[in-house]
């Protein structure tokens, strides 16, 4: 019996290691005009370190730049642990991304280690009301939440409602205008993932729960393997909208694909984390903090 349990524990640890190895696989897309982009799966680990080695081209004329950044709405924060072979600047406050821009020295390889960690901070902007929050959103929020319950419990009620909204079933050709939260509530239909993400966010904010809409690209295991080998930009977009809310820390919610808090179904939410111009090659490795 003891041997059998030890075997099961060994299998469990092996499975967990295999999961982490799969989740942290990188996608590298190379474009002659724009350089190299490295996409990494976000939120699959709360704390991790990205190690970068960018090889010099040997040309002094070509523009040389490495950007390591995330969308500003991401609850992940970045911290430089070390950087060699360059100077750097913090991305402009008005930029829609947060992070660093490195300017590698001529004929020098570039090395950097960056820590990514889940932020414990939130601000007034996370309760900021936009034009979507009107009477219908407030009325729906009031009907869903219980003032005596925690923000996490109320966010779960909001998630269950939004996740249960049926799709319109439309076959969308090209870009289509998303429905507003009020339109989704009135019709009880959602057209796109952004409709559900916006509604979840607005219902949370209307309930006094700090929330943000997030965006990324979602890849299944087969596409991950495909694009790892092709090393070029995919021919079709994989953009996806989901959300995060705050209760003693940030928690994820995807009211389209399904997933709330720790029971998140799809963890392969990718974002362009590294962008490089004028470098011969980029090696990126992720390790646990």
C-alpha cells in the first residue's frame, strides 16, 4: 500500500512538473520589418523570472532595441534583477504598456533577468466608472450581490450570471461591434468575449469591487506546438478578453471560456512580453522565482 501511494505521489509530482513545463512554453514570431516577438503565457504562475539573452548583429548602423513589457491593465508587475550590455528606460507613463526599453550597446550581447509577480496593489482607477455603467447595470448588480458577503463571493455570483448568458450564435465575418453591457442584460445574449468581460467588470465596479478587463491571445496545445516550430506570426488572430477582480489580491475570471479564481480552465493566455529590433537572435527562458 505504501509503495502504491508513493507511486501515485510520484505520478502527481511528475504531472505537475509537466503542466508547468507546458504552460511556460514560449512562442517566437519573427518578422523582417518589426524584428522578433516573444509571446509568453501569463498568469500560469504567480511569480516567475524571465532570463533574456539577445545576440548582437555586429552592425553598428541598425537600430537596436529590446522592450520587455506587459499591458498596463495586467495585474503582474515587473522588476529588473540584472541587466548587462545596455542602458534602459521605463516606458512612458502615457503608454498603454508598462515595463522597460533597453538600448543594447554596439557589438555587445544583451542579458537581463526580470521578475514578474502578481501585484497586491489596486487604485481608484480600478473602481472608475465608464459610460457603460448605467441604471440597468446597477439594477442587475443589486439583484446579484449580498452586502453581507465578501467581494470574492459576490464576484462569484456575478461570474455565474455572466458565464450563463447564451451566445448570439452569429457567424461573424470580420470585425463586429461588441454589444454594450446594457444590451447584453436586456437581450440576455452576448456576441463576443469582450461583451462578457466588460459586463463582468462593470457589474463588479457597480458593486464596489475593483476590477479590470484583460486581453491576451489564447492558444491550444496543438497551436502552441505549431507556432513554436514555424517561428512566424500566426495567420489568424487569437485575441481574447477576460477579467480580473480584487479581494485581498487579484483573482482571474473568464466568463467566456470558463474559469474563476483557482479553478481556471484555460491558462495559456499569451501576451507579447519581449519585442526586439536589430538583434541577431533572442533566447528567452522562464524559471520559477
